[in-house]
């Protein structure tokens, strides 16, 4: 009798710890991020080059995602809404697809089917490594001066509300004199 109670308690403790580990995976906001956003030049799905440095003076949201990622798919409608709401206030969303197995046509079809209005670029291993992407979706909010102000891994309702508030805050900040880029 004592042995079965002890076994049940051990099993419960192990189950609880495993649940807490996996439940938190890609669900919670990550607090630390580098100060300066690493610059990159990546190709869009149309074959054009997009450089982060050309967006100085704009608040930028980088979204590292993949078509096979359920939280990524869940976040896309929210990112589309942020794009539509704040683009006139100097805000730009850039989707950074880490889909390695998808060819350009399949990814273009997916983007079209989701009606994504913002640019989508293809990630390189170097850019993914520079940004320290370890889980997706990984969202980086970059201020007008090119500083990472927020890094969030995962997506849920709480994260959506937090991102909206942070985008509102950053787009409301006045850029420093002489630092606006009109590109």
C-alpha cells in the first residue's frame, strides 16, 4: 500500500514537471535580447533583396516562422492586423520564413492563401543564428534607431495583447532628429 502511494506520488511529480516544461515551450515571452539588431540582406519571395538597415527610422517587427508551425499560423492574422493598423505610423512587419523544405512556389502559394500583405523573406542560417532563434514563432520588435526592444517566443492571447501594446508604444515614440530614413 505504501509502495503504491509512493509510486503514484513520484509518477505525479514527474508528470507535473514534464507538463510544465512542455507547456512553457514557445508560449512565454523571453525577456533578454541583444541591444542592436543585426543587419541582414535577404531575398523576398519575389526575388528582391531586403536590407534591415534600409528600414532605419521605421519600427520593425521581425517574425521568424514556418508553415508547419501551428502557433505561427495562429499569429499571422494578428500580425496582419498590426500591419494594417500601424503601417501609416511608420511600422513594418517582415515575415522571415525558416521553411527549408518548401520551394519558392509552395511558400508563395501559402503566403497568398493566408492573404499576407507584408513582405516575406527567406531566412538564412546565419540570420537565424545571429538573432538567437531557438523556437518559433520568434518575434523581434526593433525601434526606429535599430535597437531590439522586445523578443517574444511563441504566441497566445497574452502575447498578442502585449505585442499590440508594445507596437503602439514604439510607433508613438518620436524619432531622434536626423535619424529618419525615408525608404
